[in-house]
C-alpha cells in the first residue's frame, strides 16, 4: 500500500485488524458470510419454481382442460 501525506497510521492498523477478523469469520462460517457494504450486494438465491402455482389467468397453455 502506498502511503500519502494525510495517512493516519492508527486507522490503517484498525483497518488491518478488522480485515483479519472478517477473514477469520469467513473462513469459519463460509466465504461471503461477512462482507463490506462497498463491495455490493449479490443475490445468491432464486425462487423455488417447483412450488409455483399454475398461471391460469395469464397463460393460455396452463388452462385446465375438461374432458
């Protein structure tokens, strides 16, 4: 890391300590358990479509057929 004129060494030490703690939590609980807000949010979930109700009112192909 390149230092600048206005660097605060106390803040750098706190930041390094925080990153070690985050790394320790992530190694114990799984990667991505704890992240920094600036890294963005990625949704790793998807809707469970196996329990989706039929679209009787919006899809002609899903209409029940009376025989």
